[in-house]
């Protein structure tokens, strides 16, 4: 299957990323560019496939590696630390993260320390810590790195951040395929897909695609109503709450009889 998909890409000759001196560029595609969030949405899986187009034979140097990232909408957030004080758990210190992706997944054809140098990681902001903008948190708490570690750990446990090293299938240093799982709790918006090919830790070429994640059906109607007609949304919520309370009371009365 991966051979057929890559062959179609090469025949179609889509616009690839900028050429590099070695003549190796990425030709890639996605199994879908639109994800619809409905009432029964339980997650999805995106197939990212492609090939490396060359103007010359494969260089007889370091092996080619592929790194894929999928990044959801980013925004600011506050990370708080809870401590037990006087027998109860209380929020104590807090730091403000200026920008953190709502979802971030990385897949690579080899361990990242082999596929990517720290210089290239810093330049392209590929790893999870680099994708999070946390400038100035050192002034908010003495042990500020622990807050960043806690954020990454919690989001990994929730399935929002994922690292899958050596999971990208790379055939003959030319054809590649990556499968990225999207969780059920996706944030609506544009998800940026980035692909990198590297040799000896250096990025040779990169390519970007966009996946649009939108609410559909009842979710879309409720979302639009809440944001465009907040008064009507509030009144409907009140009516539904009253109806639910009355129905529960009537049912309880029947059970008591």
C-alpha cells in the first residue's frame, strides 16, 4: 500500500518544500485533511505517507531519517502546584506558560537523539519541550522547570502529547509512512503537520500540511448558539435544567408510590 501511495504522489508531482543542495525533497500526503467532531466521536487516526524525491542517487553517507510532528492549536495556560496545608489540598505556586499546544505528537524513524541534532531541534522547535513557549517562568518560581515537566507529564497521561520513536516506517530510504492517533478530546481548529528528512542530525528538507478539525452536527449547532446567541443559549439551558429537575421529581414520586 505504501508503495502505491508514494508512486501516485511522485506521478502527481505536487509542490514540495524548497530544494536543498543534495537534491532530496519531500513529497507527502494525508489520508484525510478534515476531521469532524460529532456526538459519537471517539478519536481518529491520520495516515501520513510520502516519498523522498531525488535528482541524484542516494548519498552514501549517514542514513536518511524521517521525523513527523502534528501540532494542535496553541494558547496560554497557568500551571499550578497543589500542596497539603492544614489538612487540605491548596493551590500554592503557579507559573504562566505563554503558549502550549493543545495536542502534540511526534513520530520518527529512529530515536530522536540519532535523527535530530539539538541545534536543528532548537531551530525548528520539534520536540515537545521546544514546542512549548515558556519564556519568563524562571522569575515566577524557583523550581519552574518542574512545572513544565508536570504539564508535559499530565498531557501525556491524557493522550494529548505523544512521542513514538522508531515508529515511522521507512523503506529503502525513499518511501515512508506514519500513523498518528488523534484523541477524542480534540480542540477545534487547524492542526499543523510537519515532516522533516534528516541526515546525521541535520534537516535536509521539510514539508507542511494542515488538518482542519471542526465540530459537526449537534456539536456545531450548540457551539454556534453559545458563541453567537449567548442569551438564547442561556435561556435554553435554564429551560432544560428546569425540565430535567421536574422530570426527576416526577419519576421519584412515582417510585415512592
